[in-house]
């Protein structure tokens, strides 16, 4: 019952009822990533390409898509990561979640959200002025 209510009243928890119905009617499962996000394709978009979408495991957070799946969902590559033909690029890094807005977010020295103080200015900085 809780799942039904969250899908009915919220859009940020996994999927809405409309998305569930659309996936049931038109979607074919392509694969799943390590965090539990499930990827689908089916139908044709306005540009004549196959529609691709993701059902998030938890909150709908676009930064939760790993690099390989990001390329596939945005039509940068035709081969999805679970395929035998998929080869990650040598420069791809492991996925890291976006921590903005959470207690684990980066806060530099001098931020009003920390008790750390910025280092004192030494006075060796000379500001640029136009024409000089």
C-alpha cells in the first residue's frame, strides 16, 4: 500500500503510476546496474530513435546513472553495458553519487556551514584592472 501511495502522490520516488503503466505496455527490459536502477527501451521518440528510460531504485536522481548506462540512455552508444560487446573506456571512473544538499557535501574552509575559518589574506594578491 505504501508503494502505491508513493507512486500515486510523488514523482521523485522511483516511478509514477503513469510510468509504470507505460513501461508495462511498451517497455522491454535491457538491464540493471549495480545500484538497482532498471533500464528499458521501447517505442519511438520524436527524432525516430528508440525511446530509452530508467526506473530508479530509490529517489529519481539523474546523477545515479553510471557512465556506461549514461552513454546508452542518451544514444551516445548503441551497446548497453550488460552486452558482451560493451567495453568501458579506459578513462571512465567509477560512479560517485552527487552529494550536494546532503550532510556529506563538500564545504570549503570559510563556508557558513562549517566552523572552519578561511586563511587570512597575505596581501600578495594584485587584482587585475582593465588596460594594465
